[in-house]
C-alpha cells in the first residue's frame, strides 16, 4: 500500500497485512493498531502523534527522520528498526520485560530522544551513535553490545542497566 503524504486520523487497524507499505511524510494521529503485520513498513519523514501500536510486528521498519510524539509501542516487535535522525518525545516502549519482542539491533543513530521510556527493554546491539537521550528512563534495560559512541545522556535514569560489551 502507498500512503505517502496521507493523513490517517482516529483510525483503528486490526489484523492488517501492511508489510512493505510506505507512509513517507504521512501523518498518523491517534491511530490504534493491534495484531497487524507491518514488517518493513516505511514511515520515513512521517509524523506519529498519540498513537497506540501493539501488539504489532514492526521488524526492519523505517522511522528515518520521523517525528513521533506521545506514542506507545506495546509488545511490538521492532528488531532492526531504523530510527536514524528521528525525533521521539514522550514515547513509551512497553511490554518488553521477559518477552520475546525486542528492540535489538535497532538504529537510533543521530536521533533525539526526549523523555522516552525504555524501562526493561531489550536493546541488545542497538546503535545510539551521536544520539541525544534527554530525561529518558533506561531502568533495567539490556544495553549489552550497544554502540554509544558520541551519544549524550542528560538526566537519564540508568539504574539496573546492563552495559556488558557496550562501546563508548
């Protein structure tokens, strides 16, 4: 599906097969999605506001340069997702503790992360190269093997973080 530059507001998506669909520059406002397969979806340059996504399959999704605000990713598979140069504000990644879903190998290089909740998330081998993390909650997160080269962490909660093999 091609949703480039489209507006989707107050929509509810259930059991949608949106694999490899594109939403470049689109606006998703108050969208709720559950039990959907959005593998390799492209949200490059898109804006997601007040969305509730989950459980949703989003592996290898592209959020490159997207603006995501007040959105919750709940029990959603996001491994190898691309958040490079994205702006995330008050985003919550929920339901990742002890679950098979993860944020492993996710790329946040050059991203700005403001008040993002990563509590107990599996971020194994993710990249935060040159990212700015401001007042983020990383409590209990698995950051083993993470690339933090050039990253700035300001006022972040880091109690119980696993940094085994992380690079600075």
